[in-house]
C-alpha cells in the first residue's frame, strides 16, 4: 500500500498514515453499530459516545484530505509544479475545477473518492495478502509449488510485469483464497426500477444484499469439499471452475460495478508474495488461533502469527 499511496497521491505513506488510522477506527465503529436501530431524529438531541467519536473522525479525515489537496495546489502557485499532476489526486482536482458542469465533481465528491481509495485499496489488499500467507503456511505443499514457479520465472531477480502474467499456480492460489476468504462477504445494491429476480418481484428503491460468501461456500456449486483449500479448482480458469457461471465467484463484485482495482490488487499481491517466496519459507506459529472476524473486511481476530525462516 505504500507504493499505492505514492502512485495515487504523489506523497509519502507517512503523510497518509493518520488518514489510514482514522478510517480504520471509523470502520470499527461502523461495524460495531451497523445493526443498532435508533429512534428517528434522536441523534439531534442525544448522541452516543460512538457517534461523537465518529463525527470527530469524519471531520478529521475531511480536513486531512483537503490539506493534501491544498499542498498540491500551493506547489502549482509557487511554480514548484507545472500543474496539479496526472496521478489519482491530480485527476480528481482537475475534475473539481472543470468547466463542464455535467462532468464536474464537488469537493465532497473528491474527498469521498480519496476515502474510498485509502480504505478499499488498503483494507481489501491487506486482507487478501493475510489469507494467502495463512493458507500457504498451513499447506506447505502449495507453498513449495508456488516457490518453484516464482524461482522458475524470476530466479532471484525482482518480479516484473511480463513474469507476473506467467504465474499460473499463484493465480490459482489467489482465486482459491478469494473463494474461501473474500475480503467483503456481502454487497448492497439498490433496485433502480421494478424487476423480477427468479420468483421474486423486487419493487423500486429497495436495497438487496448479495451474500458472496454464501455463493463461494455453496456445496451445490463447488462440491462437498467446498471448505477445503484446493487451488486446483482454478487450474483451467474461473469459467471452468464455475461451470461457465461466473456470477457464483464474485470477490470483486461483477458487471458494471466490478472493482476498478481488481487487477491492480492481484498484481500487487503477486509481487509481494513472489518476493517473500524467493527469500523465506514460513509456517504457522503454535500461538495462532483461527478466528476470522468481519470488521469491514474479513481478518483474523487475534492477528496472524507466522514463523519465517530464511532460505
């Protein structure tokens, strides 16, 4: 994620670390209170401690992101930079200044887009990387298969884009990890117009939850060994693994709302994992307690304790 931040915002990870921390804490509060129901309008007269903290965090995040934007604009004013730049932040700033009102975004839109990148980019990639390491630590045979592939493709050299495309075994491992431990276990969608879904007639403006974890763990789709780690399921690609029904495997959503960072995230994990496999063998620590829990994304409640051994 450090390289993500440099690429997207043209500045150091340290500068954004405070925003990461505030967003993570806000996510914890959101998850904690997700199913709490309060009387409408009550929050105008009385707020819980969590609501007060959440409001402070939202303001802190907003001010911090605007601070980064103002620094970028100051560089243009002082001549330190020719324009606001062509990275992610620069494109958002240009969109907020656009003359075409149909394409112009507001400052609130800009901040929301930055928050999405900060949170989604870090949390989902971290969750995927965590569970890949866990599964390879628990299945040394697949760890060795992945290592042999990495050494065959890269040797001891740093990963490159051409080689990343050749990592078939690693792709199988990543897909099986996403099947067993998708970073997000459900997605909400709003029905824009009345439609029929199977035997159900869905009215306009309701929200439906798509439980991708249920789809990924359905024995009718994947077989009775559905809970086992078997990357060979994806040996011939996602289409064959899903019997040409790709909507049953949706770790990054599907259709026009599919995650724009899907390829970036998987490439990032392949690079990190390749560099680890070139240098270390690893196994689960006896202290590890398996307890997946959802706090925005799925992660190990007590952390992931892994023992690394230099090769």
